């Protein structure tokens, strides 16, 4: 075990020394991260939109029947845009937001997880840990498509910017 640690340390020391000895500018900077949805200057979709894929991690299946509410923040006020129910594939049966309604700004997607778990017969603690889950995100440009995958359970949730 000690040999493996010593070998690892030796490699780290040599790599650090090589980087330190390299002339300035010899190491290339990391490439810029392209905008989501951008494909070398072209738009991927003819019309960008917002889609979601929501998975119930307690059962490991799409969260069919989960009620969600989409709203936009406009001048400090939350403006309701759309209510939807998640389908058997974990989406809303199409874009949650598209066309003229799809524009740059701050948004919130409210998931009614307490109601969902009760509807499928899951016994939750009283009071439940998560009643509703607010997913907040930004659309940086109306030219970029945005997909938001969400995973949740009675005690946790996670979301990220998908592709």
C-alpha cells in the first residue's frame, strides 16, 4: 500500500514540476463552454422550447400524475404561465413553454410532491418533509433550447440543465 502512495506522490511531484517549469503561455487555456443548445453557431431546433423530464426516485419511474405549475418572475412579481400534469414518460406531452411565450428571464417550476405521493398511496411523515418543491432557473437566451431533468423523493430533490 505504501508503494502505491509513494508512486502516486512521485507522479504528482513530477507533474507539478513540469507545469511549473513550462514557459508562460505554453499551457493552453481551457476552451470556452458553448451556450446550451448551440451547435457551432447554428440553432439546434427551428423553435427553441422548455421541456422537463421528472422522475420519482422512490419508485424509479416517471412521476406520472405529478402536478406542476410554471411561472415567470416579472419585475419582482411571480406571473403564473401554465399548469400541467406529468405524463407516463415523465414529461408534459410536449413543450412546457414555446413560441412567443418562450423568452429570456427567470422562471419557477413548482412540483406538488406531497400531493403526488399521497395520490399513489405512499405513507409520508406528518408533516411531510417536502410539500412543494420550487425549481428555479433562468433562460439566458430565447435562441437556446432548455431541458430541465428533475429527480425527487419524499426527502430530496435534484435538478440540472439537460441537453
